[in-house]
């Protein structure tokens, strides 16, 4: 059947080409020039405008009917508002689409060239200016007002009982972090990012490990310079490069030394609260009917957290945490039943071209009952391998342990100075 349709289309194209050749031949016989348009040609072209307008509009209506609903129903509370607003936009655009294109075709048909007709020229018309200024202005004001109302629902303050989840983006993967038993995210700092600590979570052990890593790298570079002093083989430009790298590593160490320890809102040390955070890379689990506040961070470039079935999207920007809130309303199991698709899964995508593997930057989302969610969460290992413990006050004092980073590090590391 498809082959037959293709053959019909090909034959129709050939027939049109042959007819155009016949037309060219007859014009040659009439000894008429190509730029000369007869009244009959004018009338034919004008009537064809009406034909193509009908074909154009019928094709558009068919595409609307065939592909108009390209997403299943929204799976979040605010998703209904987003779909309503999008529907209003589409209908407004559709109405203007038909009006403007009908005018283009009809004007071309009605005002076809005639020898006895003269065009009327006018430079300005206040009524026309008012019409095409006021109507778009009112329409835009309507869209902006209701758009801001919907936007504020998504990005406004979360309710007191909302749970928090952090989504961390990097080329080319997503990492989810749950706050653990203390209900609070541990502090994070980009200076502590490493292969073992991708999110830069702060703890005494991770700080010490990072300092050791930097010290080892600095010692290796200094050893290269010492060898070069004994037997100069390196070009001066390369020596300067090594010295600059040592300088930057020492500066990196100093920034880590400047990290301070303080008490969080729940009375725990900011160096301890991260130990019970649960970091997940495989899939994101959400409880249905529970308000969730997402906090986004990025390690490298701008990404965009896009959850199409929840009608939610937010840019993730390096150095600038962003956020939005949502309440899932349909579990994965229920949506599979609605779509009659046992393999359906919600998905988190990156909607910002962020590099070569951007297309593969995604994460599966599982929406389930609260009981199923809690059972899954219990199986997840905490970042530190054990629940966080409240930091004890310093011996002989009741004051919070508001010490600096230097007090927690070995004396040799704490006394590190900038060498350049």
C-alpha cells in the first residue's frame, strides 16, 4: 500500500512537470514573452490562491486532530494550570493563524491585477494602528498575568511539611540527594569536589582527604622542579607552567582552610549533617501526593532539569542554586495503566545543549505510594555510611563549636601558607 502511494505521488509530480513543459511550448507558439501575464493567467493564479488556501487549512486541521495531544495528562498539581495556559496560547495563536492567512489568500484573490483598477495609497491610519496595537497588547497582558500566577505557584515558598530533594547536574549525569534522618542537607562546597565526592559535600574526613590529595599533587610538581634544577631539561615556559599550577593548588588549599564550622538550625555541626545524606545516581523516587521542593546545583555548565510529564523545568546554574516545588499526583503504576504501556517511565532530562553526550543525560523517575517510597529510602546507604550524630560541645564549655577549618586539621596542614 505504501509503495502504491509513493508511485502515485511520483507519477503526479511527473505529470505536473510535463504539463509545465506543454505550457512553455504553447507560449512559444504564441510568441509571448515570459514576463507577459495574460488576464487568463491572472485569473487562474487568483483562483489557485483559493484552492491552496483550502488545502492549507484542511491539512492544518488534520495535523491538529492527528498530533494535537502529544503528551499524556499532567502528573502534577500545577501541571493542569500549565496545560490550561498552554491551551489558551495555542487557541489564540490558531485563531490569528487562520485570520491572517485567510487575509493573505483572499486579498491576493480579490485584488488580482486588472487594467482598469488603480491602487489607493495612504501613509497612516489611526484606526488600523489602534486595532493592531490594542488587540495584541490585551492578549499579551492576559498571557503574562496568568503566566506569572502559574509561575509563582511553581516557584513560591514551599509549605512547612514539604520534603526536599537536591538534583545535582554535571556532564553528563544527574545525581539526587535526600537529606537523611536529620531532615537537613549537609553543607557543600565546590572546592571539595573530587572523584569520590562529586557533590562537594563537607565533612572533616572529606576535607582531610582533599588536603592530602592536593598536598600529594603539589609535592609531585615540586619534585619535578627540583629534578630540573639538577639537570635543566625543561623549557622555561614549562617551568613557569608548573610554578603557576603549584600556586593555584596552594590557593585551592587556602580556600579549603577558610571553610568554617558552625551550628546548623537543628544544632548540629555543618561538617556532620552531610554524613546521613543519601546520594542516588540510578533513579529518582518520589512519593505521590507529597509536596516536594527541588534544589538544583550544577558542577560545570548550565543544564536544564526538565520533567515533561510533570510540566516542570528549571535551569541549573553553576554557583547559583535554583529551585521549584511540585506535588506528584499519578504514580508510575497508575500512568502505565492509563497509557496501556507496561514499560512507561517518567524521566528527568537535560533540556539545555550542554555538550557531546547531552542527548544521553537523563534519569528515571519513579512515583510511588508513600509506603513504597519509605521502604525504598530505607535501603539506600547514607553518604557517610551511618546516620549523622549531633556534634558534642567542646570540653569545658557549653558554647557551640564555632571553630575554623584550621582547628580541625593537623598542624602541618593548618600552617600551610601561600608560597607565591
